[in-house]
């Protein structure tokens, strides 16, 4: 197996990891935003 046949595999793996990490960041951001919204609503309701 030489380097030219390995490059597409590494490229695909790198792209897959990039997609997974990006989706993880988006999910964490959205859940943090939703949690912050809920806390603000609770704070307003308890005044």
C-alpha cells in the first residue's frame, strides 16, 4: 500500500471527524442556549 492509495482514506477520515466535531459543537451550543432561556424564564416567573 503506497501513499497515493492512503490519501483518500485519510482525507475521508479527516472530513468525517470534522463533521462529527462540528455537530458536537452545534449540539452543545444549542443545549446551552436552551438551558439559559429556561433559566431566564424561571427567574422571571419567580419574581
